[in-house]
C-alpha cells in the first residue's frame, strides 16, 4: 500500500494501517498534535483505517478541520459534564461552529455561575483523559440504545436518519453520543476552553417546538490564543449596537408597542435626520434624482399587478380579509409600484429618460419573531429608495452610476473596506418563484457580471437570492457577531414594465417598454445606524454626532460666557450643549468623554476675557486655547467635508491629561 504525503514523499506499508499509526510512523511529535486527516482530500477521523493507495495530509489544530474536530470534541465533553451535574438534561445537537461550538439541552435555563460549575466539571473530565471510541450500530440497535438511555431527541434524529445499517456513535467513559465525527483521539487533547454564554433556542429552530437551553463555548490549542479571543469577544459585546445603542440613548424598544418596532430617542432621531438630509441633498443636487412621496399602504389590487401578492404576501401586513371585506389593504413592503404610477401619470418620450425617482420610504415587513434583532431586522424601517426608469440602451451606464453612488456613500461613512459584493441570481430549480424566461435571466445576470468585472469589483455569486423580477447586486456587511446583512442593493428589472403597461415614445414614434433599476444609495437608515454604532463603538465622525460640542464652564461664574459660546455654535449649525452643573471641571470632562462627545470647550476667566475657548477633543486630547471664531471655522469645515478624524489619544491618556 502506497501513501503519498503532503510534501510529495511516499510511505509504503504491507498491510492496512490506521491514520494515527501512520502519523506515529512519520513522527511521534506529529501524532501527539494531530487532530484529523485528509485522505484523498476527504476529512477523516484519525481512527480511519487505510487499506489502499491514497494521498494523506495529517492536520493539526491550526487547520480549519483541526479546529472543528477539537471544538466538536469539546462540545461532547461539555455534554458529559452537563449530564454529570444535571442528570435530567436531555441531549439534542452540539456542532462546532465558526470560532467555537454550542450544544442544545432540554433543561432549565442557566446562570453564569452554572456555566462556571460546568467548566469545572469539564476540567475534571479532560484531566481524566478518556479516549473516544468510535463504533457503528444499525438503526434498530441505535433506537434501542437511545431509548434505554432516555434520550428522546436522539431517538427522533435516529428514526429520521436515512442510513439503516451504519449509524456512527462516539463514547468517552460512560458518555455516548450519536455523532458522525470526526473527533480527537482523547479528551486530554483539549488544551484551553471557555463557556461563553447561554441562551434559549427552539428545537430544530422552529418556534412551534420546545424551547431548549443552548450553551456556547470555544476552544483553542493555547491559553494565550483563548485569552486573546475572549478579549475580542468582550470588545464586540461592548460594540453590539443592541447594547451600546441603548446605553447611548439612541433607541429603545417597548413590549406594549411590539417586537421589531424600535423607538428612536432624540439622539438617534438626530442621527437619522442627518443621514436622511445628506442622502436626499446628495441624490437630488448631485446625482439627478427627483423626489416623490407616496402612500404607506395600498389596495391588494396594486400588489396583484406587481406580483408581490403572489410572491410576497406572507411577508406583508394585510389589513382585511378578501373573503369578507369589499376592499383589502396592505402596508407597503416596497415603494416601486407606487412610483410606477407617478411615471404613468405623464406621457414620456425617449428624451425624458432616464428618470430617477428617489423617496425616503417607510416600509413594513412581517418578519418572524425569531429573526428580529435590534435595528438590523425590524418590522418597520426607512430606506433611501429609488427607481430609475431608463431606455434599454441606458441600462448598463445607469447601473454603473448606481454603483458609483453607493460607493461614494460607503466612502463617506468610512465603511467601504467592510463590505462584500454579491451577484444574486435566480434559482432555475425553483421556477415558480420567478417571472421571465430562462434566457432573459441569463442575459440580465451576465450584464451585471460584466459590469462588476469591468469595474474590477470582486464579487461572489449567490444562487436563489434574486428578487422574483430580476437579478441584483447586493452589497453586504457583517455585524460584530459575523452575521451578514444586505446594506445596499441594485436590481436589474426588465420584466415589470410590461405588467404595469409602462412605456415611452421612442424616436420612431412607437411605444417602447422601459427597463427599471430598483436601488438604494445607502440602504435602510436603521440598519445603517446599527452598522455605524458597531463600526465606531459609538465614537462617530463629528458630522454624524447628535452632540458635537459640549461647553464646560469651570464654575458658575462663567455660565453667562458659556451660554454666549453656545449661542455662537448653534448659529453656525453646530449641535452643542452647556454643562452648567455645579460639579468639578474634572468630573465634567470625564463624563463628556464617556458620552463620546467629539469636542469639549472649557471656559473660565481667561477665556472670557480673551474671547477664546480651551479645546479638548476625543481625537487629540488637549488641543490648546483658540479664538472661538477659529474653532467654529475649523469644526464647520470638518462637518461640511464629513471628515473622519483618527483617534490619536487613548482613553487612559486622556484620563491622565
């Protein structure tokens, strides 16, 4: 038997050998750190016996497959520890995931103290160092085993499994798990781990099923790597917009108002207002858009013409019952059909096109309760929506323009490097979801593919993510937890104009169908705000801050001058306030810094006499004394140009200053 190794060298053996024995033959050191292996590019357990010629690559923890096997084994150790401490807990599933693992149990919810107890029990199991034994059973034998062990969820999974002869189990000590593997050879190979949190999770992700308790954890090969990752988790927890946005009083939610219906508090509303005014002025003054304002609801007749009633009704809030009511209305999940009727209200010639309609649109989508999160997934939201009515020969250039506008918005917000581009295509296997012919879909998808290739934009292709009426370019970003959301979308639509009988008079005097581009320039305001909170950890660029300057008189004697400074700031459109409390100036400075206000102006006798302000910034700390007019000129320029100043001074240094 000839085994070709990763480096191209060969090993020959007279009889079958397990992967772990081959690893030992290569190097005892390699065998000690080996986690899994690739045999002919397939990831396998180290217990796997090789019986014929093959290629072999022994994988350690640093490989993706090695991490996955290690963390999956750690999930088994956690499950054993849970059942040692809570014998009534029932097993369900426990996979490795990106950066860690989780396991769902049918058991009461857990506290941090409970997780610490489970960790202590896991350490005992790891120290004991049981080997993991792999074996197979028939379906009948497997059902019998799990029934005897009173594991109803495992019985359910086994009964639904297509294999009837070779179901795989792993055993460590008295703990037995129905699992395909692969796993480490021994629990002792787990070096550093931590249980990070617990939460509720429905069995099989179905809200109609029982709520289970999910425990999350992670594992690394070195304690230093674990500590670095835990520090990273602490950072992203502090950046989580759902936590930080509430702490900064940007938004809140109330049970009696409803899930997915956030309330924008004054500071959050101010930020949304700044974003909205910027986008509307940008589109109208620099990119040739005209503004519309259309109703928040419409009769079902409109959505039947557009196709949304057939393709999207379950995602809409419907007011009324078609079988009982004469007229059924629905809150709008999109603005496009409304703007089509703005277009149809006037006859247009080929010279009028392209027509670029923009609208700040409040939309409604009936999201599942389990999908909603903070500001990123809500039931009511507002977007920078637009629809371009164009001649077919204008389509490619207008899509390029939409991409250029989107990139400009991303650059201005400082997030251009954080996004990925996707060509969202139809799924020919799910034909009933889409309108149009296969040939038309292939042509339009190729147009978008060619545009991004020409513009040298790296992109991936996602089957089944297109809208029912056309393919699209999706610009996505990840939140702090790694979940990807679509921030901006640009859709190619060559079909809907026919359904709405939209036309223009061409230069030959004949009626022609226009094409339509559905697009957003910045996307959803709520989701963008969530993105910015997490991107900047609440330390927003000055132009976006709800409070840009705070004036701090060193005592009550200088309150009158502080108010004068405030009035001058506000006259120049700067969002500012005065802290007139009878607190020590050091306390006021620390609190202002903690509130993440970009600038504070300290004023006392000298500043009042000279008409100056002592400037301290979030960016550079103490910036010295400046004439008030000079400071106003500088900050107005920073706001006008939407400059993103870099943080030069760390918080602890500012504290010392």
